[in-house]
């Protein structure tokens, strides 16, 4: 009997260990850039209507999801959940997507980035991009450890996370903190916030920039369709035409900017689907095909076998 109990305990420990994921802090303790010394905030996680929402993020992390070694393609994707820069929808636009990528043999890293908050940080508009750049660099610097090809690391973003992913794709080489190590090799943008000008999702814009920091120059700088260049990585876009939260023109403008700058791009527009669906597409007809289309695109890049 004692032997049986011990076996069950060991089995439980093994299963729990196998299911657990490594969580990496982006920045060393006490060295988080732009953090206001002594300012504290309590992170919150809650699930309502089947959606996990994380708010008040002050310590950014990467959660690692690795496919079985025998299935690994050597490619990796850093996932930026959406949430209007207010919260992170870290379940259906994070962990669920990571598992989908793992099933294709792609390593996944879910980014828990800091949400703009003038009470705990300076220059709040810089902070999410800082975290995304640091996340990409950490993945690339540790590529050998995770069995990843350093030239096959992409970024994927949903809604406001799509804004962050497209900002990373168009700003990694700009400003004082420019770094080629932070460049994604490809981008996947789902119903992304792209522009802060016409057709903007004003909630994301106001939260990132602050309502008093919306100068014309700042709006242009973070309107990523205006920042696409020949250095922007190949991009895959998905959007629904009936999206009432982030107008479909956001994806269209980014796609046209890619064409103008000779950046390879593929865009899939669907008549229905609304906003915020992630992989939960079964009830939306043709929208249900976007994951297979994305897989085919990743295969064309050599990221999936």
C-alpha cells in the first residue's frame, strides 16, 4: 500500500512538472527600465466568460512552451496577447496559441509585457516596445538552449498585441535603443491595431500615449503603416470585415505599406468574425480556415515542415 501511494505521488509530481512551463523575467530584479523607484502595483489575474485577463503588470516575463524535441522545426514565435493596452488576454491569445504552435513543432514564448501606467513608469509609450525588444533578444540569445534556429524567430500579436508586434517589426532599428537582435524574422498579425490616425482604436492609442501626449508627431510615429520600410519582416495578416472594435482598414493599410516597400505579405479578410476570437472560430464559417492558411504560410517560410 505504501509503495502504491509513493508511486502515485511520484507520478503526480512528474505530471505536474511536465505540464509546468518555464517563466523568464525579462529584466534583472531592480533594473527594470523606466520603472519609478518605490512605485508598486499589485498584478491581477481573473477569468470571466472564459477569458483570462491579466492587469497591472509591472514585472514583465516570457513563458516558454517547447514542442517535443523529435517534432521541433527549429522555429519560434513570441506571442503578444491583446487587451487594448489595458489588460492581457493571456489565455485564448496566449497559452492556447502557444499550444497550437507547439503542435506544429514551433516553440512559443508568451510575452507578459508591462501595460502603460504613468503611476509606476516614466515615458509610458516606450515601455511595451522595450519589453518586446528585450523578449526577442532573450529568445535569440538563448536559441541554442531551446533548440531554436536564431534566424527563424517571429512575432505574433492580437489586437493591441498586434500593435505591439507591428511596432516591434517597424521600430526595432529606430531610436537610441535600436538593436538588430530584436528584429523578428516574420510577423503574424491578427485583427491588429496598426494606425493611431484615421481608423484608430482610440482606447489603445489613449492608453499607450496618454490622452495628453497625442501630438501629431507621436501619432505618426506609432501609426505603424507609416513606419513600414524595406527592413520590415514578411507579414501574415488576418482580419474580419465586420470588426467593430478595430476596423479592417488597419490590416489593409499595413498590407498596402508592405506592398509599397516590397515586403512579402499575405492577407486574409473574412466577412464575419468580429473581434478577439483567437483560435475560437468554429461558428464563423470561412474564418475557421485562418489557422490552416497561417500554417501553409509558415511552411512556405520553412518554419513548419
